[in-house]
C-alpha cells in the first residue's frame, strides 16, 4: 500500500516534469477556461429550454384564446348597443363560429362540453338578433310598398308603371343593401346545420312578404285591363291555375303519406282557421283565386284524416291486446290512491287508471270533433264508441278471471260511466242507419229455375219484381247500446252483492213459497202429502234451529262480506252520488229479504221461537247498512 502511494507520487512528479503545457499555462488558468466553457454550455441549454417553454406557452395560449373569447363575446352580444348593423357584429359572429368549431373538434379538453353549450347559447342569441333584424327590414319594406300602393289610388285602382316598378322592386332592392352582408355571411356558413335552417327560414320570410305584394299587383294589373270582370275569380284562372297546380302537386305527397293524427288535425286547423279564415279574408280579392286549390287540399287532408282515424280505431281500440299491467285491477287503483294521498295533487294524470282503449277513444274523438264535418264525425264516433265498449267488456271478463267477479263488474261500470260522460259534450247523434241488399228471397226462384219450373229468359214484370233485391235498413245507436250495457252491468252487480249477503234468506223464502203453492194445489186436488201437511216450523228446512242458523249466517255476511264490495265501490267509483245509486237497490234488497223472513216468522212461529231466532230489527239493520256507505 505504501509502495503504491510512492509510486503514484513518483509518476505524478514525472508527469509534472514532462508536461509541456504546465510550463506554458498555469493550472488555475486551465480550470477557469474549463469552467467558462461549462457555464457557456449551461447558459446555452437554458436559452434553448427557455425558448422551448416560450413556444409551448405561446401554443397553449393560442389554444386557450378560444376559451378566453367566451367572456369577450358574451359581453359584446349582451351589450345594449350591439345590433346587427354595427361593424363589430359580423366579426364577432365569425369569431364565435371559430370558437365553436375548435371546441367541437377538441372534446378531450377539460370542460369543453360546458364551453360548447355556452358558445352555442351565444350563437342562438346572435341568430335570433339577425332574424329579428331581417323580419324588421322586410316588413318595413313591405309596409312602404303597401303605403305607396294605397296612396296611388287604393286597392281597386291600378298602379302606374313607374310607381309599380318603384314600389315592388326598388324599395326591396334598397332593403337588400341593408341585408346583403348578413345574408352573404349566412350563405357562406350554409354547410353547418344551424345556418342551413336559418337560411331556409329567411327564404320563407322573404317569400311571404313578396307573395302578398305580387298577388295584389297582379290583381290590380288585371283590373287595369278588365275593370268590369276583374271581380270574377275565374277570370284569373289561366294565370293562377298552373301555379296552384304546382302548389297542389308539391304539397299532396307530403300530407297524403302523413300517418300522425295530431299532425293531420293541426294541418286541418291551419288551413281552415289561419289560411282560409284569416289570410284570405284579410287580403281580400287578391288571394281569392287560391281558394279553390286550398279547398281541394283541405278536402284531401280531410280524406286522409278520416282514413287514418278509421285505421287508428281498428288497430288501437278494436284490436287492442292488453298487457298484464293494463289488467292489474284493483292494484292499479290502489297505487293511484296511495300516490294521490302522498302528493295531494288534484291535477294528476286522469288517464293513469283508465283502460288504454278508453283513453285512445276519448283522445281521438276530441281531436276529430273540430276537424271533420259533422256527418263524417258522427260515423267515426259511432264506430269508436261501439268498439271501445266491446273492448272494455272483453277486458272486464279477463279481470273477472284474474281478480274477482266484483272487480270485473266495477271495472266495466267505471269505464262505461267515463265513456258516457266523455262523449256527452259532442253535439251529435250517435245513431247510424246501415243499408244492405237482401237477396235471400231469390233463393226459391233459383230453385224453381234449376228444377225447370221457370225460365230465366222469360222476362216479365213479376219476374223483374222477384229479381229485384230488397233494401234492408238497420239503425244502430251506439249511445243507447252503451246505456243498455251500463244498465245491465249495474243490475248484475246489484244482484251479485245481494246474493252474496242474503242468499240463504232468499232460498228460504223460495222454499216456503214452493211449499205453500204445493199445499194450495193439493187442497184443490183433495190430495195432501203428509210431509207438506206439517206446519212450517216442523219442516226439515224450517225448524227454528235452521232458521236461526241462516239468520246468523246473513248477519255474519253483513258484517264480514258486505264491507269488501263497499270498499271496492269507493275505490272504483270516486263520485259519491254514483255509489249511492248503486247502493240503494242493494240496501233495499237486503232489507226486503229481512222483512219477508220476519213476516213468515210472525205468521208461522211462536213469539218464543222468534225471540230465540234473533232477527235484527229493521231500523237497526238500515242504520248498520248506511254506516257502510
């Protein structure tokens, strides 16, 4: 180890003696030079890194500029001094579109979706400002033309050629100068969906304003040539008919394939009220030539609406296939009652507990009532009510199988009552007369011809009368059929509840009546059966114990069985007066059964036996029944 150190020192000393640079440049100088080079290299790296960071910051700033523009653009667009005619509006709109395009193409940036929504909101505001400006300019030009026309002599006097050219073209050309820059910007962006829609709307607005002016001036020009006959609409037919045919041919394919009832009803309303009613009456004779075409279009829409209504009635009402939840009664009503008690909202959806065909029927008829002619609507209404009643009855049978007979009956009563109530406001007759040809009487004559007893070629007046088919007429009143079905269902429900409660008493009274009738007939024939001759209380079915048993059974039924149907009545029928109408016959039947049994007991049994039987007094029975309602 020592040797190595000495050797190294010797080598180091020899190096110092042999190194020529040591003699020329001191060691400190070389260290300074090396340090300077290292510092220079480090500074160069720092400069490069700084430049790279500057470039990165610039690139980041260029991207963030799109997001930073939101506040600037929003401030300008919400400024009260900002309008479409100002020099800042179109550049701001262009910058806004650039920001939207950039944000849409970079959805990976944080909060890009939030910024996109805000940019689009500003774009909608800008487009609404443009729309208001366009409408204002076009209406102003149109009103100037109208004023010029009126000042030149009124609507019946023709306008001079110079004034005509000025008012109908020059005024609008002046307006074009005000709108041209805006329209050019919109057209340059027509590749974007929102601008395509806006441009189409501007085309429509322009055509609306021009249409009334052109029609009016054409009519005035025609009046200039033919002042005596210009009031006749058919005089302008050669000019208007080709244009109207183009209009008709363009519109017809659109509405003839429309399947939505709401759209067709809305179209009828627009044609009848807004176009034929308001527009033609306001613009007078200048648009009178369009009336035949518009009436033709309206007739076609009526025809299409009638066809779609019949299809709707057939598919959605008559052939409706219920889902399990449609037949989930009374659970559906119970859920609705619970929800109503929680929310206490009287304006909740009234259709929620309706059977879907009933809802579809009421909705369909309410839409068609104002749109179709009374005769057409009457036929559709009669058909709809008829098939709706049948559909409800079919569902009632399914509910009887799924739930109970009481639920099925109350379901039917509830929906038939609603249907009757909903069709009451329609001021129409629901009766329709069906005519059909009857050829049944020709069968015998054909048999005679086949047997050779008559000839087909021997023509005579009796033969002509024989071969003439008979016309059979049958009248169908859907409203009366509905009332009949409702009455039958109510009677069935009343009898089913009555039998549920007092069936033992009714059977007892029936047997007693049969015994008395048999005794009466036996006395007449002088033959009396020993069994029948015994007193009633000694009959096997009428012993005091048996009567006591049936009375107790009826009392238990009143206390245990009757509250069930009464609660379901409250669930299905919300109107207390309706429940009272159904309850009165049930109460009367129960009381009457007790009265008949008491009358038999008084005539056939001793007071002690009557007391042991324990019939409830009639006033107490009535009070007990009233407490259930």
